[in-house]
C-alpha cells in the first residue's frame, strides 16, 4: 500500500515537471520570435526612410536641372550608417516636365527592401518639382 502512494507522488512530480518545462520552452520561443520580429520592424523603418532619402535626392536633381533621364537600371547608390538607398530610375514622361522616380532602400542587414515610386512635374527648367504621387510599391 505504501509503495503505491510513492508511485503516485513520483508520477505527479514528473507530470508537473513536464508541464513546467513545456511552458518555459514556449515562453522562450515566443520571446525569441518577438525579438527577431522587432529587428525586422526596425530594418523596415530604416529601409523606407532610406528609399525616401534617395527620392529626395532625385527630386533635387530634377529641380537643379542637372538630371538627364536615367532609365532603369540607373543604380545611383548612396550609403548611410543605417543602410543604403538606390535611385533605380529617373524617367522623363514627357517634354522634360513630367517625371517618374523609382528608388529602393535597405537596412544594414539587407533583410528588408522597400521600394518607392514618385511622379512629379515642374513648370519649367530650374523650377521646383511638384510631387503628384509618392507611394510605396511592392515591385517595379
């Protein structure tokens, strides 16, 4: 009779230990997954900011009048401490007044790439470019 009580106590301790170990393992995996996702969120923000930075450089180039159309693959790149951006394309859509700009940005690890497409016009050479659309796109 006493041996059965010991067996039940041992079995109870083993079951509780397995449940506790499983709970700890699930919490560890969830924590690791959250940490990895937060890194991708940071990379995504940096990539979008860098794509916007190259778009601003391209707009300034159009405004200065120094930018001839640069059809794809243009691949003008700029490196920053948070990553890099590329001006993929600066296309004259008609008469030197309507422009399409395509840029990409990626963070330090290059795990996330963001793409921005802009359409703008300017009234005359040397005038400021007026943006008509500025969108993040999935692909070009």
